[in-house]
C-alpha cells in the first residue's frame, strides 16, 4: 500500500531529467507538442486570451518566454497563463482518457515557457512535458471518476502537470519537485459550473493551472516548502475533491512501465470529447448507408454520464454552448460533413439546416456505458431515416483514442488544417517539420499570428 504518494511521484518526475529518453516516448512527446500547437494557433485571436493579453500588457515585464497571443517575449508565468488559455479555447486539445483530463494545455504551456527562459533544448522540453504528464495523469486517475462530478480536471489536476513540468525544466531535484507538487495541491481549482453556464471561464482553467503550477515550481526552486501530505492527507487534495483519499495503489501500480504520454487521445472533432463516440457512430453509419441530413428523421444517443449531464443541450445560443451540444454537433456533422473550426463560425451557429437537425436528436444515460466510464468512452446510436430504415451502431471507442489513434500523417494533417490559416501554409509546414525532427525549442512565430490577434 502507498503510504504517501507524493515522494514517489516526485522521485519519478525527477528521474525524467536524466534517465534515458526512449525513442518511442520522445516521439509521443513530440506528437503531444504538435497537437498542442495545433490547438493553440486558432485560439490566439479569440477571447478570453486576447482580452487578458491586452489587459495585462502593461505588467508584462522582461523575460524570454514567448506569449504567442501577441508574439512578444516576457516572463514565464505571463506566457504560461496566456498560451494555456488560448490553447484550450477551440476545444481541439488532447485528452488522457483514464483521468478525464486535458494535460497538454496546462502542462506544455509552462514547460515551453520555462525552457525558453532557460535557453534549453528540445530534449529538455520533451523531458519536462513527459514528467508533467506522468504525475498529473496519475493524480487524475487516483481521484476519478468522483472528482469529475463537480471539478474540471484540467483546471485542478492540470496544476500538478504545470508544477512538475516547470520544476523539471528549472532543474529542480526530487525534494524541490515534491514541494512544487505540495504547493500546487493547494492552488488547484476549476468548477464545472463554469462551462455549464455561458462564460469565458473554461479556457481560463488551464490558464490558471499553468500560472499557479509555474508559481509553485518557481517557489520550490527558491526554497519555498509545501505540505508534503497535501495529496493524501485527511484534508488534502484527494479528500477534498473526491469520494475518498485517492486510489493511489491503482494509479501508481505501473509506474515505470507505463508512460502516460504514450496513451494520449488526440481530438478528431473540435468539440467536447464526450460527444465523440456518438459523432463517430453517425459518421460511420452515413458512410455505410449513404444517407444525408435531409434523410434523417430521428437520432437517439445512449451515452455515459457526462454525455448526458454536460452535452445534452437541445438549444444553444453561443459558440461555447455549441461545442458542448450533442444536438448542434450532430447537425454540423450531417450538414457540413465534419465538426471542425468552421462549424462554430457565426453563420453556422445560425445555420437553418443545422438547426433543423437539432430537435431530432435525443440523449439518454445508458447504465452499461456509464459503468464502463471513464476507462471506456462509448456510445449506442440509433438513426431513423425518413424512408423507414432503422440503423444502429455500438461505438466502443473514439477515433483518436489510444486504441484507435490518429496516425502521424493524420496528426500532421490536423496541424496543417488548424495552423495554416493562421500563419500561412509555408510557415506552418516549417514549424511542423521542426516539431517532428528539430532539436531547437520553438520560438516566436511569424507576424501573421500577431496580426490575427489584433
């Protein structure tokens, strides 16, 4: 039995500073970095990151970390906060399925900012990212699924990813990484109500996590100590945010043999991941049977808990609400052929053909699928067509999950699709190549990014 998980996690994180970096792990870390940039760039011109960047410009201060929202260098925390916020805005960021958690936004943003500040290498960045994913994903597994009833895991657990990645990038040893984790535990926050109602708060969750975790690491590097029982103690993180003090034995059982960053889900749709299985099922049925949006009489989705509790939204008015609506995204899939950036353009939020589909879509909780969550994210979908045909599909997983992954070529295509409109096809291709094979850490992007954000 694990008495205190924190020292074990800190030692494991510290080992990623110098242990051999297997080629497979490095490759998966590069995949995560590519996917993060793909999610980041289209979010650079959108609020709340743009609003915050303008509001905080006067307090930027000196530094070498690039804030991609306005293209300017500045302090580590400034860049981490704004880049993490922007990278969560269009809902294309990665997922660690077993923890119900988006690790990329809160982890990569501060890791990159710290390595840029330190003048480090790509290998330094890949090591820091891997360590941050390892610790935060395992803490996420320990408190799920009950944690997700009220808390947004990316805001809470993401604080640990940020703290560990930053601490590793700053060269902290296991003792200081432990104190960074401990302080991060008391900084963590993020309520689900923020995205059950209309607000800009959800992208701020990974932004705050990146900032708070970076602060915890900077403090630990300077000698600031934290409560080393903050994860498992009777009033610690797990006890305060889940049903018990944490499933630490399960979360740490394969530490050293399983590397979490090698098991990421990369999104194939630009919306909430709890809708993906249903979208995949309808897409496949449409390919098999050749029906169009006009042919659909009804669609019924059986899903797991959050598919019903978070994403059953028969009416929407805003882009955020649309990204969390089974009804809207199903309509977008059928009418537009995909749920990508264009689906949430103002004209498509009001598209009458999409709106015509929405009342035809119903969602219910399926007990069997609910029991399998979070390890499995499945859907049962029934489509009734106007000609009387009844189609059914059980979708056991989602395209992009570890058991149905995006290939390197598919991930590259996703990157091009999302990044080329922002910085141009040539610069996007150059950035992609550097992320796949380069040894230098990414720096400032072309001026087109700044122009898009203005």
